[in-house]
C-alpha cells in the first residue's frame, strides 16, 4: 500500500489528493460496517493537500539511465545530404505564388522550410506581408481553397525539378558510409517532401552511393515537422531504442524541433542548409565578410531552435557522435 508524505509547505495540491481522499473515505466506510481490508497495510492512506506518493518500504526511487552508445542517425534530405542551399523547394514556392499573381520573397518562401509542403504553403499565406499583397490583388484574404489549389499546382512543378537539384552535398556519401559500414550505425531519413517526391530522390541518391536503411516522408505520418512522428517511425522501422540512442540531423528550425520533440539528440547544419541558402559554388564565391554574416546568422537560428550541436555540414558529424557517446557514458540525456 502506498502512503502519503507531506511536501514542503507552500506547494499547490496535486490532483492525486482528490483521489486519495476518495480512497480514504471508502476505507473508512468499510471500517464502519466492519469490513476488513483485503491486505495488510504498512500505513493507512492519509489525505494531505500537496502530497507525494511514496512506498514506505523503501527510501529509494529507481531512475533508468541509458549509458550505451548512439545506435542510429536520422538524416534530413535537402540541405543535409542533397541540394546544398535547399534550392529546389524554395524555387517551387516562389513560382507557384507568382502564378497566383502574388509574388513572394525568398525569405518568405524559406521561413517555414522543413514542414510538409502543404503546411508550408498554408503558413506562407498566413504571413501578414503575403496576406496584405493577396488582399490588394483579390480584395480578400487567402483561404483554405487557395492553399489546396496552390499545393496541387506545386506538386508537378516540384516533381519536375527535383532531379535538377539533387546533387549530393560534399562529404555526405563518405560520412554516411563511415557511420553505416564502419561504425555499424543504422541510417534513417525524414523529409518535408511527400512519398512520390521522395521516390525520385531515393533513386538518384542510390545511384550516387547514398542508401539509408529507412525512408519516411511527410505524408506517411499524422503530422510532419515539427512533430516527432517521422523520427518515431524511423525508430520503429530501424528497431532502435531508447530514443536517446538516436541523433537527428537537419538544416531547418522545424527539423531541429522534430528531433527535440522526439526525445533524441539534434544536430543543426549551418553551411549547407536553408539559412545560408546558396549552393556550394555560390558559397565559395562569397567574400569573407559576406560569408561570416550568413554563417553566423545560420548558427544562431539553429542554436535558438534548440540544437544540441550546430556544425557546418554533415562531414563534421562523426566527431559530434563521439562526443555524444562520451556524454551518454557519463549519464547525460538529450
């Protein structure tokens, strides 16, 4: 039987107190009519506002802490392993809004990056600046019918341009081969793309030597990023537990939040992703001052999203995993 110990004064009462009060009344009513309790008790229930339940037979509470190593890495696609700068979706979003007669800026197109593409479009239509231009054009604010139409128009455009922007990011194949073949880690993947879009990327990336052990698209879960379901589906399909044995790698705020929400380690990629927003040749052409401004802002954005680590690119991931292994062995959690 559990007993109740009083907490420090001044704390608010927990909801358990009401339940305990009911149990106490039931116990007392049984005693009144001469009904004996079914089992012997170490100590009778006591109804105390602001109380904690504890077992009177032990002074200890066990806490299970994982001290093993990382078992799996779940990778994003665009900006993480392919399409440095995340150019493909940004171009498509700007194109479909231009077709509507309401052009959007590159910054507006990129702000919700990482979400399911329909949710991304809906989020853009909810921006004050976009709503203002839409209202000037049509005399009303954009609605859900507009979102559905824009999304349907975007799908064939996105499918048509994926191959053009599917070049592997420098170091991606080599890093994944190291993790997968030499370190024995399982490799999963998540994306804001839908299954038909992912199928195109799967074929192209396989031809270039990148073959994850698991593929999960945004339309395969109840809600995509920033919700944790795609990471959890990876964990199930890869048969990996606990969740703290997984590292999620992404270049967007919502991708980082996806990992944090799932309960795993999250690593942000600042140089090759959405916030520098340039391909590798364009990055090389930047002046030192321009590059520092862009990379510093990208680091800050990903760190503020909650990333445990922020690095330039996937090529720098192995030392991060080694450091996480050290922290896990010391009893740390994500």
